[in-house]
């Protein structure tokens, strides 16, 4: 894989319902898998931290991960916001999009087609 694109994937996560959080993790993981298959370097804080937070009992809220995530946004060449349920109202997602704009990162939006293929 030799890609000049380094994408930070924004996706909603935190919810009072753990089943919703699990579903959001699965969507993010699938997006990362499809982007990777197409030769794109991609970092998803949700895919990275979901299992880690479960096994080490780390907080799962945006405040805990914010500075870590901002470092990755700075490293990436672009940011893509995954449009799944909850994406518009995600506090962390909104903050990450604003931060990306503030440091002049290219901001794209991605979504799953009806056939399950990621459009990005």
C-alpha cells in the first residue's frame, strides 16, 4: 500500500446505550476496512480505542481522547466524516470537524451505499 492520502475518520460513538456504541464501532471498522482495501491509509479513533477502552476500562468520552485525536488529525492529510446515525449531533465529531477546518485540513464526507459499499 503506497498512498499519499492519510485520512482521519470521524464517526459518532458515545451513547448511553452500549449496543448503539457497538454498532457505531462496527460501522467505523467496516469503513476502515474498505478504505484500507482501496489503498488509503486511514486512522479511526473509534476502531483504535473501542476494544482498548473495554479491556482497560478507559473512559469512552470525547474529553478523554480529545488531545490524542487532535494529534492524529494534525498528522493526516485529510479528514472524512462518516455519515451514520448520530453523526450530525456528535459532540466529538462536531469538535473534530471544527478543529480540522481551523488547521486547514481537507474535510470530506463518507457514507455507505445501499449495497454496503463505502462512498468516500
